[in-house]
C-alpha cells in the first residue's frame, strides 16, 4: 500500500487520526481494539477473524502547502523497520504473533525500549567532566542537560571546538570510563579524522556556542 493524501490542505494531523481510528476503518471481520500515537506513527491493535491479535502501523506525514496530511499502512506481519511501538500495546497483543516476521519484529521492539531506557538513564546523569565518544572521536562534557536544559554542551578534545549535543545524537555515542583522562587525547590531523569531524558537525548544533 502506498501513501494516500487528502486533497484539502486544511486536513491536518488530528483530522487524520480521528478518521483512522473511526469504527469500520478496517476490513469486515477485523476488529479495531486500541491505538497509540508516537510522533507521526499511529500504532493500533486489532483482532483478526481467526482471533489472533495483531499490531498495525499508520505512518503519517504532511502533504505540504497544497495537500492535507496523508498516511501509509503496514502490518507487523511484514516486519516493519519502525520499532517505537509502545510496550503497552505490545503487551496487549499477547504471546502469539501472526507469523515469524511479526515475532522477530516484536523482539526488536522490546530491544529498542531496553536500549532507550538505558540511554535515558545515562542522559539524565550526564554531567561536567564526563567523556563520550562518537565514531572514534572523543568529547568532554562541559554541561549536562540538567536544570531544565534539553541539550548538553560538549567540547571536542582534538581541537577544543564546542557543540550542543541533543539526546537523539547521544543515542549514538559511547560513554568512556572515568579513568581515561580527557588530557590524554592526541591532536587529530589525518584526512580521515577531519572527514569524520565534518560528518559529526552535521549532527551537532553549533549555534551561538562559546569556544
């Protein structure tokens, strides 16, 4: 199934959600049970005619200035790439998956949430003096995300350049053991290292950060 968009540019995300969760949205014999919205993902639980509970996903997106919001549907039986389905919905689905692809997908969802829980704990405790690494490049934490801040301030050890680190990018970073001192980081001069730095600068927010 491809993407379907409304021709009315005033048809917004809320309108789409309301229509996608109305009774009768599924084929006859399929019962809509529950739904959860995560960003632009509408996850829903339904019961098949054979009684097996299955999870589906409506991916939602804006159609731009001229079109309203649209959606694309996919079932867990197809083993979707997306894994941010809420655990509450997964638990309601029970232990019986509709097929092997769905069973493997459910395991990926549980792994996603386990990693997110670990990341959340590490992010909340990130503080001044901590060391992190991204793609082999090391950074020192100058200020953590505490006290209402949504970003952390970090310094690249190779050149002293400062960046703003978001939680999203932090998911790809690795924490370094405290005993490995920041002062031990040697200057980076190779072309490959410079290319790596450039790639990372695309991830970080450099706006209005002091050096």
